[in-house]
C-alpha cells in the first residue's frame, strides 16, 4: 500500500508540474476594432497629462476672435517667447482672418501671461515678450502696427495656482481679444464692443 500511494503521489506531482509549465492556448480570432458610438463615430479618451517640466505656452483667443476666425491654440516652448515651427501656420491663418473686411476696424489686444513660478517682475517681462513676439509675426503678415495693444498680466491671473498637477502650461499663453470703437457698415456681433 505504501508503494502504491507513493507512486500515485509522484504521478500527481508530475502531472501538476507538467500542467503548470504548458503555455496557455492562444485564441485564433483576429483583433477587431471596437464598435463605433452614436452616429457611427468613435470617441477617443486621452489620458490625463502627467506633471512635467516640458509644457507649452498657449495662445488663446477671446470668444469674439474664436467665433470670427475659428482659430485653434498655438503653442510655444517652455520659458520662451518663440513659437514652435509647426505653430507658425496657425498664426498666419489668424493673420488672414484678422485682415477680413469685417474685422478691419478692430483693435487687436495681445495679453501675455506666465505661470506663477518666476519672480513677479520676470513674469511681467516674459508675458510682454510673448505678446510682442506674436505681434511681430502678425505684423510680418501685413497687420498694421497701429491695430495692436500689447500688455502683460504676468502671473496675476494664473489659473493653475501653485499646483503642477493642474499644469502650469495653462498659464503660459497669449490671449487675443478684439476691440473696436465702431463697426464697419452692416457688421455687428461680439467682436465689436465699445
């Protein structure tokens, strides 16, 4: 009896080791795309950005400019007033929009901004350099200098506070707003406010 139980135990251990060492069976089905959502469109869910030093400066538009020009945000390198090369086309597109007859009387206000990490004076100057650089690019595209007002708020209106998880990149931007004292004949809307 003893011999047969030892033999049975040895056989069970061999089967157990063999079963654990075998590779799992692979499915033969080809991978398939997920089914689209409503209206046969896919929804992409991007992960939340992680904190980091390499962030971008955004050039945001007031609602009035965004409605008139349908312009997306342009980005700049961190701690710089020089836009990234791929953003030059977007700034040129903005210039094309700002030359439209319906916007020719509007003053263009460029507000440079910075994140709160630097000294107040440094942030004020950096914000102004950013606004001035966008002005230079727009002027090179034919927008007259007298239409511009460049100012800096530095970090005074920072949205991110001192929380790098919120991303200082939201605060490194140039806001563009339009102002006009009169609208051209037949033009009205949010871009023209006294």
